């Protein structure tokens, strides 16, 4: 996990520097709402290595909007447990996954005060849904 966070932070810093030296894009084009999804391995709260480019994309979109004169409204994270899991263990796994995503994008440069974790139970979803073991990251900016 620490390796994934370090790689994300280093890549975000170099991308952030590159973004600032390029001309700013039109704010309307650079800013807007977007949604990304990260999948977890069964019974794991750890971010898999293939999550790194997705999380970097989230942070880069925030940086690009800011460079274009825009503003981040919020980042919301909803993480889900594994397929068929319910009860306390499902709650704990989903919470741990959401925190891992939040920590990773915060380390990479997303402002922690704009990130909120939303309880997965607030979303209607079938507990037996295939590939339920994911986190959705929604970025809202203008």
C-alpha cells in the first residue's frame, strides 16, 4: 500500500508541475463533473496497483481545473463491500476501502477538506451484484 501511495504522490507532483507550465485550458473544458471507479480484490481493503492511474487521473483533473481558473466543489467517495456481504463486516470493509481511496488522493494532492465519504447504504445496490467490490469517486468542480 505504501508503495502505491508513494508512486501516486510522485506521479501527481510531476504532473502538477507539467500542468502549471502549459497554457491553461478553457475553464469550461477543464472543469466539470466526472466519475471514476476503482475495483478491489476480494476480501481486501488495499488498493491494487491498477488503481494508481485512475487515482492519478482524479487528482490531475482537479489540478487542471484549478490551473484553468476553476474551483473544486467536492470529491465524494462511495465504497462497497464484496458481493453478498452484509452486516458489520460489510460496513467495516466498505469504510476501510473508502478511507484508502481518500488517503491516496489526499497524498497525491487533492484537498482533504473537499473530500467526503458517503455511506454505501445510502445508495440502492443489490448485495449480490457482480463486481460490487469497488469505490466510486465523483469529482464536482466548476
